[in-house]
């Protein structure tokens, strides 16, 4: 499944309600598994690292074109 900007925004909204590191890890694993991301990519998305998010979107867009 290809991740979209709307997906990223949705997960960042979910992140706002997280209170524990366990919940953060659980959300990160969900994001990673759903969109075939690395752990680092999922963390960057949840932490709102804009530069890295753009890299992820570019890479995933390239995967879609090559499929």
C-alpha cells in the first residue's frame, strides 16, 4: 500500500493522543507494517520530521511508478 499525505497527517494526529512510549511503539509498528516502512521512517513520520517525510514520499512514489 502506498502512503499518502493524508495517511501521514492521520497518524500524526493519532500521535498527539499518545501518553506512553509503549503506545508510541505500537502506533509506529502499525504504521510500519501497514505501509512497508522501516522503523526509522515510521518514527520520522510520527515525529513530524518534514525533510525525511518528503524523502519517504518520493521513494514510495518511485516504487509505485516502477511496479
